[in-house]
C-alpha cells in the first residue's frame, strides 16, 4: 500500500511539472484540455491546480488557470524548501567563482542564502548585502567586512529597497555580484516583481565588474513585473540540469551558461 501511494504521489508531481511547462508555452490552460492530455478526471486536475496555486506558481481562473506573474511569486522564507537540492548544487558551483579577499555583493533570495552559508570556506571577504537576515548570519558566523545597503525595509521580506540612487555605490568597486530572480527568459531577461528592488539591483550591477545570476530551472520561462538586466549583460548564468534544451540553447546564444547536476 505504501509503495502504491508513493508511486501515485510521484505521478502527481510529474503531472504538475508538465502542467507548468504547458503554461509557460501558452500562458493559459483549461481543465478539459488537461483531462484529455493526462487521461485523468477533472477533480484530479483541479486538485493539481489548487496545489500549484498554493505554491504561487499559477492563478486559477474559471475553468482553468493562467501563469502567475504577480508579486505572489516573490521570494518568501517558505520558498527555501522548494528545489532545495538544485539550489544547493548551484550555490556550491557559484562558490568556485569567489576567491579569498574578493569584494562581492549578494542580493536576497533563497539560492543566495545557500551560497551565503558556504562563504565560511573563504577568507577576508568584503560582502555587500541588501538582506538584513543575511547580514546577521554573516556577523554570527564570520569575521568578514559586511556592508548593508540602506533604504526602506520591505515588510516580511527582510531586505531593503530604495527608489533613490545610493552614492555609496558610486564610490566602491565590487568584484562580483550574485543575483537571483523570479523569472528569466531570453526575451525579457532577468525579472523581479518589485520595481524598487529592480532599481536597487541595477545600481549594484553598475558598480560590479562581474555579474553572475544563480537560479534554479523552475524560474525559466517566467516573466515578473520589473526587469533587472538583459540576459546578454549577464557574465554567467548558473542553473541546474532541469532546464529545457530549447531554453538552454537560447540562453547560450546570449551568455555563458553553466548547468550543474543534482544528486538524487
């Protein structure tokens, strides 16, 4: 019985992944179409859509669903539990880009936090942050030189934003910036749901010599409200091997892409 339940759950997860792939291609789907495609009942599909909406991946409509591009897709602490192994593998690869003594900026995000926790392997870093929880963790676990970007603290998000240019960023030279995102496509580039967040990241990008995007493959195909940067302006994208081959080829026409395997 336990084996049958586990198999049923596996099929449900695979079906939900396929539903999201379909949504990324056509932006809207209807229940009868999904019933025909998967050969399951309408109640099964509605349950799948309910779960995906709960995960902030889509928005249910009368008779179907549309892909979600609202701020509900933003990073929340609970998102840390999604795609965890992929995020850890990406972070481990990103750590190889950091050398002792580097001046780095790490922008908020669940994949960024995985990278942050690996920094204890490095020495004499200067770390520029927008996330106060990141700063607290670093202060407790390292002796690095830590700088926090000023501005308004976003409620429930633990990081600062500002619509105003920060003169501090005109005065410093950052070796590398590590950026996560809510969405990434070849056409729209790197996107985030909040305009002020995008403006802040753009300022840090201008002060940075090397721009590295770290995001798992579930972000591919999504488009959020505000663009952080064009993909061709990214020096390297580090993602996992779950990325579709078509997307991988499109991205590699614009920038350097590294894909990392994920241990089962």
